[in-house]
């Protein structure tokens, strides 16, 4: 060899090697990019499944999707039961953008197309697609679009909407990544809903137990108040009420309202949804409750209508829960739990009524026993003591001892009369308007209890037999007015009412230990009593002195009653 000659390689093999090395570097870069995007998907999935509260989960899904593909705008639309969008969670637009747009999308145009046909949609230009309905005034411009459905338990829960990626358009890889995220989001949403439902069931169960315990110790109207108070926070309602529907008169009355005093009175039942639910005894959800005369502000907004199950009464109780216009509709779960709680309340009300009836019977039986004991033993002993004293009086002859014995016998007779009045009150479950005895017992209890010492009442003779309905009403009015004057103007410590009936007339005496007639106000009341007596053909007498005042009304017995 002559000298050292440089070694050379053929150009063709060298070019092939460069291309191979370049391809390897390119593939390595793609692998690195893919690994990076897969790691981003893992991070996104981890962020989505790290929450259990449904609102937080939905927000995290949108944030993760936007970050995963570098989109400028993103949203998640939750599909309503009847179609359209129930919720629309969005990122990327600031508050000024949202304010300019006005209302959020309702599921029309391109968004509606994905609802109707839940298959991924990928577009380079939104405006070029015939399904696009354009944008409202003030909406920021958007070009590229990617929409992917989110499926929960084989049903489409909602859709992910992404626009304007950093690269200018969405790639096939972008679509695959978002679809993978959507699959994982479906599981996260399902877990969040199960968690929320479990917590809700626990809250409903605890509230049902507390409500039942409260109702068993309350009156029926208080029970309705308790039910409204319990239901309102559980279903996130603005108002809850219980109405009673009269199917014969086609009217309704409001018996309880969670947000204040219930309107008083009966109102025409003009609401078709409410009438239909009451007649069919079917629970229902309404998008708008419609006109409900007693309640202002209920014309629009979603509502629950829940007739009570097993409420055995002529009037039909119906629970109504209402949210303001624009609020989310009530769910099937909320309807089912509200119906269950209302049924439990109806059962508790019936149990409380049964227990009250049983206690009332026991009380009446105990009163009857006490009345028998008073009649069979106490009165007989007093009567015997009186007769013994009268025999002693006959043996002692006139004098101080005889006078004292006579006074004692008179006191025994008065005690016997009072005991007989007590026996009558214990032996009869009375209601106002039944008979004169019943009416006067009510009045003396109601008005006379305002005195420092309760007023007393006694009867002599067949009071209920000789007093017809007209006399009963007038005598009751006389006693009420007389006792009211005593309470307001006499300055008395106590008063007594004595009623005596004979075949010819009936007299009622109101006696007090006050300071007399005195002022003009009480004299005006006495004048009213005197006018009443003259109208009935009777006589009013007034005796007043230092020890009090005695009003006596004497009325003739009508011929028809004798």
C-alpha cells in the first residue's frame, strides 16, 4: 500500500442509517409523549375518583378533561329525565362571559345532537357542522369541538364538551384519552351517587325515628307541623306544607307550613294536579305546581305531591314540597322517601289518636269510679251525719247549741250539693251546647278560673229538664256576663254560681265577695243583664254590700217545657 489512504463508506448505506436513527428518535419521542399523556390520564383518573361528594366529582371531571387535552373551554352537561340538560358545569369562561350570555345551554343544537345520539363527536370547526345552532350574543368564539358521553350503569348520565385545544384541533389520541376518562368518570359518579344515597337514607331513617317519637306525644296539627319541618331540609325544599282536601266540597285548607303561619280558611280546589293526585292517591312529581290559591309564590317551580297512605278520614291529607322556579327538579329517590315518611307519619298520627282515646277511656273510667265512691260512701256518710245532728238538735231544744247544730247541718247540705255537682262533672264527658249543667260547668271553669280562688258551682232541682234550649242559651250568657263583670270590675277573690230549678221557674245567682257595683263600667254590664231578664219575662235582683254583690236572675219556665 502506498501511504495511508482514508477509509470511505458508500453513501447509500449511510443515508439508510441516518433515516433509521431518525425514525428511532421520532418513535422514542412519540413513546415519551404517549407515556406523558398516559401519566396525565392516570393523574386525571386519580383526581376524579378521589372525591365522594357528587358536585365535587362533576367539577373535577371537567377540570381533568380540560387539562388532559389542553382545551380552552370545557363543560359537563347532566341530562334531565325528560331530555335537555339538568345541570351544566363549565370551566374556562369568567363571570363576565357568563353574565353576558345570560342563561346556560339547555341542550339544543350540537349539544342536543349528542344527547339524542350518544356517540362521540369530533369537529375541527363547529360552525361548519349543520347540527350547530350557533352561539348566543356575548358568547366567546369557539372552533374545534369534542363531545363524549358519560355512561353510568348502562344509561347516559351526561356528556363532556371540550373546545379549542392548544394544538388547534382534537386528534384521535385526544378522543381516545377523553373516552377513557369518561369511562372512569362513570364509575366515580356512580360511587358518589351511592355514597350520597347511603348518607341520605341514614338521614331519612334518623329523621323518621325522631319524627315518630315527637308525633306520638303531639296533637294532630302539631304532628303535621313536625312532618313539614322534617321533610323540608331532607329534600332541600323552599317550602313544605300539609293541606287537607275535602273531596265532597272540592276545597282545601292548609294545616301546616314549614316557613310560617298557615293561611286560615278553606279555599277552592282549582289545581288539577293536586286534585288528580288526591283522587288517585298517587304520589307524583310536578315540573310546575301551578296556581295554588292559599300559597303565594308557588305558581312556578318543581314540586312533590304526596297524598298520605292509610290516613283513615274523610279529608285527604296531602304533603306538598316546593322549590323555587329554576331549581333542580325533585328526584325519584326524594319522592319515594317523602312518600315513605308521610306514610309513617300517618301511622304515627293514628297510633297517637288511638293511645289518646285509650287514655281518655281510662280517665273516664277513673272519674266514674271516683264519682261512685263519692255517691255511695261520702254523700251517704255526710247525709247520715246530718240526720244524726238533726236528731240531737231535736233533743236539745231551742238555744245556742241548736242554732250551731242547724248551721252545721246547713253546711253539710251545701257540701252534699257541691259533691253532687262534682259527681255530675266526673260522670259526664260534656261539650259546650249540650245542656245547662254542661254549659255552666264550662263557663265557670273558663271564666271563674281567672279569680284568685276558683269560682264554685252548685245545682238544685231538675235543671236540665226544665231548661229548654232558649233558656239554656240565655242563662249561659247571663252567667258568663255576670262572672266576667266580677273578674274585671269587682275586685273579688272568689265567686259562686247557684242554679235552682222548680216546676214554675228557674233561678241563677252569681255571688262575689268584691267591693260592690261601684264604677259606671260595671253598672253598664248590670244594665245589659237587666235588659236580658226583662226580655225573657224574668226578674233581675241586685243585693250589694260591704261583703260583696249578689245577682239573681229568676225566669219563668215556658208552658211547653212544664
